[in-house]
C-alpha cells in the first residue's frame, strides 16, 4: 500500500477533478494536458465518436445550426469528410426541409442544384460566378432555371478571349452538347465524361430538361470518401434544428419525413418545461429519431433532459465568439468547467455531450475531448469557408464573409429561428445576446477540415491515447493529468518575441 501511495504521489500534474473543483470556472486556455507515453503513429489514432445515442461519425466535428454557418452545402461537405452538419431553422418549414432533403439525396459526383444561367445573361455574369464560387462552367437553359430545357453550356474556353463582357451568352455558348440521361449511374456517367474529354456533363430528362450536372473536377474530388457519415441506406447523415414552440411541431414532422437523422432542440437555455415536454412527446411518437437537447451547463440541467429522453446534450451558454449572453444576462458558465461536469454526469447514462462554443483552434477541440466531450460543435471556425452560406466581400483588402450570432438583432429579425431560440419571438423589445461581424476566408473545408483533424490526431498521440474512448477512460481513471497555467504561461505558450509572424493556416494557433 505504501508503494502504491508513493507511486501516486510521484505523478506530475493533477487529475481533472482537482483542476475543476477549484473555486472558479475555467476554460480551455486555463490548463494544459500533460503528455503521455507514445507507441503509435498519428495515423493510428481513430477519431470515431458518437454524437448522439445512435449516430456515429468518423470525426468529432459538428457544424453549428447558425444561418451564416450551416445549410445543405456545409452539411454535405462535412458529412463527406466524416462529421455532420445541423441545418439552421432561421428558414421556413419548407425551406429547411428542402435543405435536409438535398443532403439526403446527394450522390457523390452529381450536382443536384447547379448554378444555371439563360442565353440572355452576359459574360459578366460568368465572371461573377467565377469570382464567387471558383468555377465558370455553367449550363444554359431556356429560362435560366433548373428543370427547363438545356440549350447550351459555357466553359472557360468560350469566354477567356472575349473583350466585351457584356455579350449575351447566346453568342458564345457551346450548343453541341454531350449529355447523359436521367437515372444514369455514377460509373456510366464517369465513362461518358472520360470518352468525351469534357469538363462538365449535363444530366437531362426525356424532354431535354436539365436535372443535374456532373463535373470532372468534382468527380475526382468525390471519388473516395472513406470517412463519410452515412445511414444504413448509404445516404449522407444530416441534422436539423428546431424549437419547442407548438407551431414547430409541423416543422419536426416534415424534417422527419424528409429523413433527418438528428433533431437538435435549439435553445439558449434548455432546462425548461417546454423542452422536457417536447422530449417526452417525441420519444413516444418518434423513438427512432435521435434528439440532441440543450443548451445546458450544469449536471442538474443535463440529467433532467437525459431522463426526459435526450440522446445527446449540447453544452455551452455564452462562450461563443459572437455571443454576449454571459455579459448581458449574467447567466452561463466557463466552458471547460461546463463540459467537464455535464460529461461526468452523462457518462453514467452513456449519453454523449457536445462542446458547443469557445472552439477557436485545434487545441480547443482536443481539450474539449479531453474533459469529456464526444465532439465539438463549431460556428466561427467553419464560418468563412467556401461551403458556408453567404457571399465573400472585401474590407481593407481582406476577403471576408459575414458571421452573426443567432441572438443578434439581425438574426432575430429573420424567419424566426434566432428569436425562437432565445424565447423573444413575440416580444416587441428584444435584447441582443449576440453580435454580427465578419470572419476571414478559410478556403474550402475539403482542405481545412482534414488539417484540423490531423492536428487533433497529433494531440491525442501526445496524450498517449489511440482513440476518444481511451481518452475518456484515462480521464475518469485519473490517468490523464492536467495542470493549470498562469496568464504568463499562456502568453509563453503562444507566439511571442517576434516582430511579426504568419500563421500557417487559420485555426492553427
């Protein structure tokens, strides 16, 4: 016994309980995890996790249901890369359901909602598309909409040497087209593309109306997605946000009918009679659909929602980069403390908790996992990407995208999602709990997300854990050791002492 006591006292650092049982809340910057023993490579680390009772993903990354973060394009991309996206509900019921259906019906290689122009559009319109989206191969239909008759296609070679950018596309488009019939398989379409040596392959119905588009570059990109998050029918998984308001029962039913995999009850303060009643109702009516409840920050809150039927908990009240809830409402909790205590409680029920907010870089994701989270829900980290909603614009020479909190005045004046989340839908005077701003262009998630996840693999390797399950076992067995750090230590742990420097990629610090 003496030897065991001596061995314990020789361990550096502290167990998580000693760090979090202090007299003040802490967040990710306030501590470090001490390194463990390494006998494996980063590529041996598995990031597979559960984001709810029955929904698994290959990477611990979820996009936040914010109207400047997640619509179908974000959800499709994140699912292909191994995570899952949550479609925001600042949309009409029909619009949100259509977004979910677009994800569920997505097939790798086929673009089911391509950008389309009419013969009356000009070369300048092609230039705008190239600037906004990074491509210029555009199908031309009779009236410039999908599902009207295909009459041509415009590629780079058709417009590159034209000086007059006001020319109508009717004068430059290619009309001798290679097409494929509706219902063609990916393999068959790939063979047609290969033989034709074209960059784009329009898919048309029997009447010659455009129904989809296939791109050679997208095909190459989409050829292999071994980590893709899919359901039993091999369709991409997707989540969607809803409120507890009675009129959103119709929203829930339509989302389920369109195949949503995960419902997220979107509330800033989830410990309410309304959310508990909704959970009980939905678990009786649709026990097959997983529900993520929240947001909560205490064990009492989380346990009440789990007992009501929650399949996952969303943790965080006020830590987001555009959230001012803690200052405005005087309620909330330091994020690392909130994640640790709710995860400690939820682990007894085998229910995953999702760290929502305060994730600014790779290290924050790793720390959230280390204190018990099964995944990180990110807003600002993914906003600004090519796949996020909205258009790019320039300010002082910097390429930006708008990013706003769902409790900002602008979001609450939208289609109701923001107002419903903060229970102010029917109030004349609305107190903002979030702000609007801008984030720097992050490029495409096809490059950014693999970079983030490789960093997380390295972090788990440094901690000596091969997977998230092993990380949590080490946490609760007090084998994972933590150490608080002073403000001076935090400063020294980042870049310092340089006249100037350049980050290798956003989210790397």
